């Protein structure tokens, strides 16, 4: 019974995290006339402040000191900080430049890029269905390149940066709060320097516009950290197969915002390209669920044989 309750909570946490990420395209435009660069700097600084408060309340300073004492973890989290900076910056620019549909494409193809990372960096072998899915996704990129008249570089940057971020975090094997605290600490000085330069140039928006705009910029810290905390709580309670299914809530919502609210154009070529990506994702999902069922069935057989010995 306790396990069922835990899974239901995990499902709620996971859905909440992905819904929040999916609705981000509605938040960033509210921060205008702040530039994407200024928003990114605020997101780094205020995230550090928010997470530092969580670390203080949880008395987790000793855990952070232990992580920082490990050279490999320091390097991995430093690289993760660089990767998430690229992801955040590209995403904010994309949303505020009315490229929300293309940002959603980045998160649609992220699972496929993660598979390629496993092949290249971890020397994993792909199953037949995975190879077919990757092939279809590659064709989709070609179709979308023709449809856009250019390579969908924004989507590729988002998928690459977030895929590398996930890989580096997995290698570091550090708690979500502690990791985010260290990552944003790495980014604090560059972020503060950026804001000072913008102030000197006379282009800083923070505290120079309305109180509402200033408040929204400060809230970027909480907006960033809260879904990450829900995500961390969900991953501890749910099977990976369930997390893999609900992760598509984010790009689906982003796509819906781009098409229905921002009224971005979707000519036939783009529909075909997105359709191919969705076919590839369905194949990956079916393959993953079948593999999980086979694994569960094999486990039952092993337990049954062990009981009959």
C-alpha cells in the first residue's frame, strides 16, 4: 500500500515538473524588455539564492563540502553548469524570439540524442527498433532543414546541451539540490559580471522599470529550482519507463503554446518533419515498454525457479 501511495505522489511530482517546464514559454516574455542575456544572468543568480536557502534549511553544507572535495565531481558539475547555461540561454532566446515550436522540437529529439550519447560515450549497443527510430529522426532533421530553409540549429543546441547536462549529472551522481547549488555557484561571477556590464552600458532593465518587472526577474530563481525539485522527487519514486512517458508533456505543451497562442506558422514540410519525429518517439516508447515487460517476466521466472528449488 505504501508503495502505491509513493508512486502516486511520484506521478504527481513528475507531472507537475513537466507541466511547469512546458508552460515556461508563457513566463519568459513577461520579463521583457529585459534581453535574453539579462534574463539568463538573473536566472543564474536568483537560482543560487533560492537553492542556498534550501541548503541552509536542510543543513546540507557538509554534503556540499564533501562534493567539492572530490575533484572529479567538481569538474563534472562545472561542465554541467556550462551545458545548462547553453540550454537556458538558447531556450530563453528562442521563446522571446517567437521560436517556441522549434524549442519544443529540441525537447522532442532530446531522448534520441541521449541514445546517441550512450553509443558514442558509453559504447552502448542499440537494439534494432532504436536504430530504426534514430534513422527516422535523422530523416526528420533533413525534412525540417528543407522546411525551415536552414538547419534547425536552435532545436539541435537545446537537445545537445540538455543531453550532455543529463549525462554529466548522471556521472556526477549528486543530489538535485546540492548539484544545482554548486552549478549556480560556478555561474554566479559570470552572471554578476554580465549584469554590471549591462548597467554600465545603460541597458540593464532590472530595478529600472516597474516593480512588477523587477519581482518577476527575481522569481526566475524559484521558477527554475521548483520544477527541478519536483523532478528529483519523482525520479526517486517512479520507474524510468513512467518518467520516459510523462517527459513528453513538456514539448507537447511548448508546441501547443507556439502554435495556438503565438500563432507560429506550420507549413506542410514542418508538419511532416515533426510527424516523423513523433513516429520515432512512439517507436522508442514501445521498445522501452516491451523491454521492461520482458525484464519483469524474466524476473518472475527466476523467482519462481528459485522458490521451487
